[in-house]
């Protein structure tokens, strides 16, 4: 069976030019539209990789407003589409507006079929390369990632790949994410993947230490600096010399101490409380917070100059609910760990427990999951932990994307990833959970580029 031709959507109100372009591009499956409504219908139905768009569309054939509105809808609905805008209306201004609106390229009328053909062919080539890059980036390469992080979700694997790249560069990194998403695990993984891995990794939770003691914890103190200072004690920054200092909940550092921390980041020296000697320290800083740090900077609760020193690179960590398949994968890991520790006879989860795990929103993220599974390992009376043992409510319903084909693919991918997690990657078990044959499952895995 011959391979399907790539789809080219031509949006053009001139019927003669429509026919000419259709004949010129025999190597593509050409779909034509004459106005915005039919163009969007064709986009949803055929999902073209490349679109040529005339800006002069009805009801504004002598202007560009309708064409630019069509461009905006195409980019919003299918951002990976390469849109080539063709127009004779004020070419320079039209080109600027089109490129600013998300067009991939611009071509001025009158159209030269051969030259436009080259642009179209190049657009298809670039779109294919980008699609392949996305496919490779989304490939599940294993369940255990950076620093022992357990994940099979593309959303989290993307984060771990970012952290691995940042580990090679000796820069300050800020991790942003809700409580319980694994910020310290990622920080430790960054340290272990860096050239500093043989040196200390020192973590301090800035929110867990009273303000009056936090300065001493960070910078240390000299003997006699204050009542109770019976000996000289180096601070956490000094202890991390040559290694990595992880400042968790950096948003809770009080403003006066932020000034001193900023000086350290600028000068790379510290002065202990009660000391007069500047001590040079080579420490890499990784910080994290669950708070809206941008809002804190805006209302003056966090110094802007310190923020830019700390946030040379910002990495945003998705919540557990946004990491498809990870909840069940982590739940199995925690259950095995707690069952061994407690001597419990529980060996797995019942069907209702797995459904509850998949449907729960996990406001407390991995920390909440770990606590609930620990509870289930203790409370389960049989070999399978139930939803009641987890103390979970009924699962919530999900949302649907662009069109039926895209919705089916999203649903298929999510269901397959969850089933693989539930069956520990076993193909026969996964096929049984999904209610399909092994050959059908293999076809689905191949089609969606998923791996057991």
C-alpha cells in the first residue's frame, strides 16, 4: 500500500489560481478553501502540515484583516502547522503583520508557481524534521530517570532532560513547582550529574528555620558572636564549598537576609556572624519554591536583583496530575517499599484503587501519593489494596482537545501509558487491561511510538 501523501491546504478565493495551484502540486494531497470558515473546517478535518494563505479573503478581499484572523485561528488550533502567507496588499506591512502573527514564511503576489513550490517543499521538510524531533523527545526511555526519579511521563522526562543539560553548565538554577513534586530529588540529580558530584550536596529548607537562626545556618558564626555561640561554626554555604547548596523554599528568606545572600552571589565570599574575615567559597546554588515568585517580586516581598541572580535558568516542574501514567507507576513503587518495610502481605492494587489513583487530582502531588499508599499498605486486609484503603473518592472526568482524531489519540496514549504502568510493562497484561489483542496493542504502540 502506497504511503499517504502529505496534506497541503490552499486558502485562496481566486478559483482560477486555486485550480492552477492544485495542478502544480501533484506530490501533495491538496485541499482548497475560499474563506475562513471552510479553511478552519479543512484544518480540523485534514490536519494539513503546510498551509498557503491568501490574506485577501472575503468579506475583506481588498484588505488583510480576514486573512490575518484566519492565520490567528490556524496558529491557535494547530501551532505546528507551517503557514506560508501570500499577499499583494502592502507587501512590507503585510509581511511584518503575518510573521508577527505566527506565519512561517511570506510570499508576495503575483505568484511564481516554481518559487512558491520551493518554499512549500522546504516547509514540509522542516515540519517533518520538527515532528521527528518531537517524537524522539516524547519517547519513553525507561521508568527510572535522573537521580533515581521514577517517571514514564513525557512531561517529566522533558524536565529531566533539561536538568541533565543544565548539570554541565555551572549556573544557578531555580526550580518552580508545587509542594511534593520532587524539587529536592531533581536538585540532587542535577548535582550528581555535574562535575561537582564528588563534593558535598547540602540542602536547607529556608521555611523550616526561624528567621533569627537562618542567617547563622547559612553563613555560620564565630565563637562568642552571640549568647550560646560556644564555638566557631561554619554555615551551610561553607559546608557546600566545591559542591552544591540547595535552598528550598527560597521565597521564605526574609528581606534583610536577602541582601546578604545577594552579596554572596555577587562576590562569592561569606562573612560569619561576629567575624571580620571574608571567606571565599565556590558553591553552586540551586533554589526552589512553591510560591509565585514573580508576584512576590512585583509586590516587593522578594528582591528583584536577587531574583535575577538566582533565576539564571528557571525550570518548571509539572504537578503529578499533569504527568500521565506516573501516579500508578509511583504507587506500585511505594507499595512494594512499604509492604517490605512493614511485613505486610499486600502485593498490588485492586481495579477500583487503580481507577481512583488515575482519577485523583493529587493536590499534594507525590508526597500525598506516598502517604496514601503507606496508609493502604497498613490498612489493606487482603493481598490487594482498595480505593477505601487509599481513602480516595471517585475519579473525575477529563477534557477533550481539537478534533475527534486528536481526542482519540490523546485518549489512546493516556490509556496505554496507564495500562502499561498498571501491568508493569507486561504486554499481555496491558492488552488484557485495554481489552485488545496483543497484535492490536503492538500496532498501537508502533503507531503512537510508545514503548513497554
